[in-house]
C-alpha cells in the first residue's frame, strides 16, 4: 500500500468527469487500498479517485465509529439508484478542501449500486452520515465539490482562502 498525494482545491483536475471502470481487477483493488490508506492517514471518512489524480469512478468510505472495528468499503462505478425525499443537513468537509466546512443539504437516505472488489454488482443502503458521504464522494466523480452546493458567497470565500494558503505554501 502507498500514500497518494491529495489534490487540493481550487484545481481544474477536481472539476473533471471520471470514467467508468471496465472491470474491478488487481489494479483497481490496489488503487482502493492506496486510497483507504491515504484516507485513514488524513483522518477522512471518504475519498474519491479524482482526489488522488485518477479520473476513474472509484470511491472508498468508512464511517465506523472510533470505538468500532474499521469498516472499509471500496465501490467502483457507484450510482445512486434511489434517494429519499426527506432531506438532511450536514456540516461537510473534504480532504481536498482542508479545514473548510459548510452546511450542505442532501437526501437523508440513498441506495447505491456499485461493483465490489471482486467485480460483483452490489447495493448499499445508507442513512444519515453514510448517505451524505456516499453522495459527497459520488459528486466528486462528476467534478462537483461540496462548495458547489452552497451559496456563491460561501463558495468564493472558501476557495479564496484555500488559494491564499496554497500561494504561501501552507497547503
Ligand atoms: Ni470530498
């Protein structure tokens, strides 16, 4: 396994559309392992391949509590097949926007279809935090960041702050 460098916003590579995975093979499994290691090292609960400069439809999540055993999940070609009409608000962050947070409203529950590590089709149902994380990561595959789902004012404020930090070499 290996730690992968994270792309920090604003960066045009985070705005690109990711391509579907043809088959979940050893290479994709290695990518998932590296993404999980990178995510855990940064204390994240989700990560999408474009954040580590791979324009592939691959995400990893682990929303287990600190006092629970880890529950890493790797998903290829994840797709929301059902979303609750009820909405929920979370104060979201992102490893590509370090230490920036904003309230985002999303469906409270979703069902996601994907290919697992053995290339088998699966479905996962998530409510609350898991639903939010799954939607946040799938957004990355479309080139959408959580700041694209808040007010223009808030978005510009966060992106300008990151730009400044990058300029002085703090990110
Ligand atoms: Ni993110």
